[in-house]
C-alpha cells in the first residue's frame, strides 16, 4: 500500500511540475482580440496581460468618443476570452481525473 501511495505522489509531483511549465509557457503565447471588423485590435498573453492596443486612424472620430471606447472594451473582452480559451486548452489536460485541490 505504501508503495502505491509513493507512486501516486510521484505522479502528482510530476504533473504539478508539468503544469507549472505549461503556466510559464502561457506567458509567452499571445492571442488577438478584435472589434469593429479589425479597426481595434488588442494583443493579450496567455496569462491575461494586455501587451498591445492598435486603433486604426479611420475609427477615431472626436464627435463619437463613446463608439471608440465601446470598440476598445469589446476588443479587450474578445482578447481576454481567447486567453481563457488558450489557458483552458493548455492547462485543462492536467485537471482531468484528479480530485479538486491536488494541483
């Protein structure tokens, strides 16, 4: 029985190590969120850091600042949702079959 417990603990430690590596790798991966057909684009890392915002000049209208603000919010939300999807893809494989709290 003790041997089985030791083997299980080794597997858990290995999985934790792999998961930490995957989390580090997420920091290097990026996704893009867009709005308005690409007039606003944001770049977001896999760990949800916004690294770039690009606004095409043709969308800048001093008389309609609210529209630009809405486009920026929509692009950010799109990018953050894509970062969540990326994280779920990369990290979800580690959660399968383990009781909550083990990782």
